C-alpha cells in the first residue's frame, strides 16, 4: 500500500509492519508480513518428503512444489481451516503473539494430504488478507513475483480470499531488479 507522505502511513494498533521510502519522490510503501509463509509451505511439503524418504524415495523441494497445484486442484475449497502460525517464535504481523501456533480445524476421516496442502495455502491467503487489512482498505489488485506468481492455484486462492485481481511479473528475480 502506498502513501504520498509519511503522515499518510497508517499504523495498526499493534504498530507492526514496515514503511519504506521508495525511489520515486513522495512515495512510501507500507508493508505487513506474516512471519512464516514459506515455513508453513516447507513444513507441509516436508511431511510428504519424510514419508517418501522412509521408503527410500528422494524428492527435492522443487519436485514437491511442482505437485502443489495438482494437490490443490484435487481438493475441496474451504473444507479445512488452517492457522498458519507454524513458527516456534509465534507471530509478529499483523499482530504480536509469541504463543501463536499452527493448527487444523475440521479434520475428518474424509480428508487427505491434498486437503491439508490446500488448507495451508488458504490459511496463508487469509493471513495475507489480515496483513492488508491492518494497513487499511483491501487492495483491488495484487502484483506477485517469484514462486507464488508461478502457481495458478495460489493466485486463484489469494485473489478469491482478498477479493483482488492478481497480476504477475514475467521477470525473474524481480526483487533484485528493484
């Protein structure tokens, strides 16, 4: 979210997040982040990798990530809820709670691994929504780069949860390019 002056930067009650002066005159970017987005993804994928490894099958993280869209498309939306606070340090944005922990709600015998993967990604999308809401009105458009931009399923989930159009960058290493 951009502000034209430092006075337009809105801090949430917990005073979490970051403000960055941009190279363009009079532009300040406000940022808010969930502490453990990638950690949640790595954790859920490591469960499957661990089971495969116990059977002598090795899969790289990249090979596992390549399966995410397939797992998500084979599962039912919103059939499980996941709280994405898997970091042992708790959460720092958009709220501060060192005791926040991850958890699934609504698991039944009909749920499988694909449902859990979808729930993790849906939980991360809701955490993103919480971060945007802590900075003011929800955006009408989100621009993604990197790994998230490559996943049609993740783009669809994030767009639906935030209620925003999703645009992606075609440029690799967009963060390094500025």
